[in-house]
């Protein structure tokens, strides 16, 4: 949960329960419940407090794992940095879902050389809707004078398979994932998170006298 908040949210937070100087528990708190409070104006010795559920907490009461932070209070998630790429991937998935539901049928409109009666229009609309609704009706008979004209490109023309591969590669690059290189994935994707987590734990769990040796 903390790694997810660290990468995707504004930061990862865990409340530290103590019995004197002994740590007796760590409790993850979702980042949308935590708000930096009372930030000072000092650009060097930054100071602030945490507001959680209408209660104020001191910094030493929380483990704080922040990504790309400017003020030491909150971080910047990947979703903010690469919102366009993720939105494109999501839109492509939605488009593919719509195609699969319609059986890959082309969208378009019907042209008629003569004026159709309302009953004919209703019958034609029902037949067309049934073709897109399920796979049992996959043929619509067009009478003399009716013509179907495609309104959008097919999946093949838009090269959805290639687009999907490109988006997969982009998302892998965002998270530094290399499917064919486990060592590089560990070095660039996993190890930096582990070191950031280790640093946060050392800062917030060790006593000042312990930090000299541990």
C-alpha cells in the first residue's frame, strides 16, 4: 500500500505507535487522508505538521515516504507526471472494449434514395441494434435503395495491435520495467524504492543516538 501511494499518490504515510522509545506498531494511512499543515516559510529548515482526520500530528509520529518532493511535506505521483500517456492507454482500452462488444463491426450510417416511413425506420433501427447487441444477429438485410456508409476506421486500419504494444512499452518505461532484463528492472525500478523506504525508516524510527551507528 505504501509503495502504491508513493508511486501513484502524493506520498506514503504510516503512523508510528510508540511505548516510550520502543516502536510497537506501524499503521498505514492512505495519502488522501493526510494533509500537510502549517508549512513554514524557511527554504532551508523546512517545518510542517500533519493533519489527519481533523487531528494534528507531529512529523516524528509518522513514517513519510515522498517522491519528487519540493517542500518535504508532500510528493508528486507518477499519475501527475505522465497523465497524458496513461489517459491515452485508458482511452485505447475503452475503444478496444467497445469493439469487442460490437464484434468488431464497423460504425456508420445508412443512406436511402427514397423517403422511408416511420415503421420502416423503426424496424431497421431494431435490426441494427440487435446486430451490435449480441452475436446471434450478425446480418442486416438492406432493401433496394439503402446503402451503408462507414463512418470510422476499422481496427486493422488504426493498427490497434501496434498501438497496444507501443502503449505497453511506454508504461513499462514509466515504471522502468524491462521484460527481457531482470537485473536492469531491479536496479532502476525496485532498488530505488527499497532505498527510499530504508531511508525513511532510518530517519523516522531510529533515535538520534542510534543514527550514529545504525
